[in-house]
C-alpha cells in the first residue's frame, strides 16, 4: 500500500488546525449535585445496616469473577434502588448487555430514582442518538467526561487537541442508594459479561457495602462536578420529539431477541441472584481503601499522561 503524498499530510494538518478552533462550551448553567446522604431507610439501606453495624469501620466485599454474576449484581441493584443510581464508566457498548442495563436504568428512573450517568467520551462514537434520548427521560442526567467537540471528525479533534483528549477517565463504578457499590475492571459490553458470540474478557469486580461505599460516592461526585464533566446535551443535542418512543421500541426489540432472552435466563440461574435477593450474600469484612486518580489531571496539559488507576478495594494487613 503506497504512502500518502506529502500534500495529503499537509491537508490533514491544516484541517486539524482549522477545526481545532472549535472550543469547549462554557459550563454556566450546569447544576452541581451530590450523592444522597439520607438513604438509610431505603430497602438496600435496611438490608445492609445490621451487617455493617456488626463490623464497625470495616467494608464488606464480595468478589465477582464470574461474568453472569457481575451482570446480575448490577441488574439487581438497578431494580432495587429507591433513591439514586450513580453510574460511571469508561466504555459503554451499543450491544445487548449495554441495552439491558440502559433499560434497567430507565425503569428505575420511571419509578422516581435519580439516575446520574457519567461516561468517558472516547468511545461514544455512534452512541450520540442514544445519549440524546436518555437525556430526555425524566430523572436521568447524562454527562460526558472530557468530550470531543467535533462529533463527526474525532480524528481531527484528537490531532488538534491531543494533550487534553489523551487524558481519559478509566474509573468504573455502579452505586445504588449510596448503600451498595460495584467497582472493578469491567466496562459495560457483551465481552465483559459472557454475552454474545465473541471472545469474552476475564475480569474482576467486587460488591462493597459499608464505609468504602461513601468513598465511591465521593469519587463519583468529584468527577461529576469536575470542570471536565459536561452535560451531554451540549454535544449530542436535545432529544427528538419521539425519543422516548424510540427507546421503548429498542427495548422491546431487545426483549424479543432470542440471544438476549437466553442470556437473561442464564443470568437468572446464577446462585448470586438468589443470594442478593434474599440478603444472604457472603461478605469478607476488612478495612478497605478506594484508589483513583484526580480529575484535575485532564486540566493539566503541560506534562505527560498520568498513569491511571482503576477503582479497587485494597484490604489492609
């Protein structure tokens, strides 16, 4: 394959400079919000309170090495939440697992649960119509971390603003009612949860209850209210008039998909689903610390890219 002629590279560079003039919009009007503190009387709060009280200062942890268990845990938390769901991910695929969890979040929002979704913008290409439609759902707010300004010319945007756009949010958390959280290595997509025909990824999450959950919520709030978290509507546009109907049509089609139905049946068969529903989940109690990088890294465009740490629980000796 012949290399492009020199003038082709020059044209790309000039285009990058021209398009690079488009800057990020102002954040005026964005509302700061924080995790709810008054959630002790929720169903999840009442369920975990006796066990947390019996282990003062310690966090209860249950590892999720099995993909079906990891999906079931998120799905059941979305179903059980009564006040809030805070969801933060680097990658959310437009596939069966992604849609099943989006449907669960929409159903929670319809019950009156406040749903905050914070996604890194690096891999949202093609996802804008869905993000726009979600923004039109009552009780759902979507923000994009370190977004691309040029939605249809991301390569040019990356070339013209590489130092900023190369700094990403790899943090992953799923927190229900500020009482139970899931953190770990899994993004949202078929390959992380044993769904679909492709090759699956080996990964690990943990369910956490107790003091570390507040740390996860504090981390979420730090990123959610950071200067790099923008309301998605500023980039993906306002939802179309028929956006709600299109979302429901999408979910109905998903529920009629034999592969999606078979996957849900496999998830229902996992023992963890029963244990979670009955409040019998086995927990290891330990002192734990949440580790993450600070969102200010994105604003520092003078140095090299930071090494990113995934949120994880680290038991103390």
